[in-house]
C-alpha cells in the first residue's frame, strides 16, 4: 500500500491512536513535570481544598452545637458537596489556562512553523497538546479523591456518589480543555484565546445555571398554578425540559442527580410520578449525569475535530 493510499485510513482512525506514542504529548508532559511549577500548583490546589474542608467542618459542627440538628450524615454530605463544588470551580479556571495557549503560544514564540516542519500530522499536534494538559488536570482530580473520602467518616455519602462526582468532574475537564484548545487554534494571540475561552466557560458555568434556575422557577409556578388541572403532556414536557437543561451544566447536573439519588435511590434510571386529570402516570427518567456526560463528550469530540480542521486550514 502506498503512502497516498494509507493516508485516508490513517485519518479515519486518528482519534484512536495511542497518545503515549505521541511525541508532542511526551514533550509537553516532560516539560510540565520537570519544573517546580506543576508541583507548586498541585500543592496550592490541595491546600485550598484542605482549608475549605476545615472551614466547612467548623461551620457544620458549630451549627450542630448551636442548633442541635446537624447529624453526622449531614456534616459528611456538606463536606462532600463543598469539596466537589470547589473542585469544579478550580477546574473551571485551571483547564482553560492550560489549553488556551497550547497552539497560539507556539505562534507567539514563533516556534509553530518550526514545529510543522517536522511533518507531524495535525491531529497528533492537537491530541498531543490536549492530552498533556488533560493528564495534569486528571492528576489534580485524583489527588483530591482522599479528601472527598473524608465524608465517609461522617456518613451520609455513598460510594456511587463519589464515582458520579468524579465522572462529572472528568467530563467537565475534557470539555473545557477541548474548548480551550479550539479557541487557541482559532485565535492568533494567547490573550484573545484566553478571553474567548473564559467567556465561554463563564457562560457555561454561571450563565446557564442562572437561565436554568429562572426557567425552573417559571416551570414550577406554571405547575403550581395549574395543579392537577395541568395536562400530563405539559407536565412531562416540562420535566424532560428540566432534565435537558440540567444536562447543559455540570453544577445543575450534579445537584439534580444528587437530589434524585436521595429521593429515588437510583443513580441511573428511575420513574417520576406525574399527576393530572387523567390520573397518575409513571414517567421514565434517565439520570441527568448520564445525559450530561453524553452531551459534553460529544461537544468535546466536535471541538477537537474542528480544531484539527482549523490547524490543517492554517497550513494550507
């Protein structure tokens, strides 16, 4: 088979190549872990989580002493929720910082053309840059798992909740990393890439929850006003709409998943009761974290493909 004949086959399966055989990924990982910056960032990251955990514990125990209603399970759940929320906040700011300068930084340092003279395929450049950044971000997530496990000492948190939280954080990290590297390829300057990446990130993490909250309040008021007179079709549509909106944001997906996990005792699939004039209907619902993972991974895949296409168009 000639080189020209092999090229389409290679391009068709580029996404499944082993990233550890990628020279860009190896170079970036070695450069990132050789200096003190990576370990300082990891230490600061863990110290922030430890300090926040201690603060939550003091507040929770103080409220228990004053009001006398906080049980050990409530303290454990408060610690777990706080740690996961802080991790999500930190990842939201760290992920774009590691990926938004991946390609635009090469242009500013005037090393991009030199890098392209190595005949390295565009997909290996993009995957290598993204993989090196995501590897370090996953190191941050894994390093904080023992801190999440502190909640087990107080109870109120199940193992499946830790697993779901890690999945939501991981998927969010991948999506934000893909967003950063896409804007890094789309912009010529790192500053512009950072601004657009953080603007999109803030819209996803803050703008969408606010919009979802407003729509949820509108849905709730509509259902309250109609009560049992509201048709089953409308209630089912609003219920599915709420799940779909929650799937667009990690915080909303985590909150709704935890609420239904406690009430329905199911992390994957359950039935929600809808009452109308026609009677009681059991509506099947897929847990929001599953839909969230599917949506965000699909978006990340599309962004990576678009980034590869963007890099190829620059070369042409």
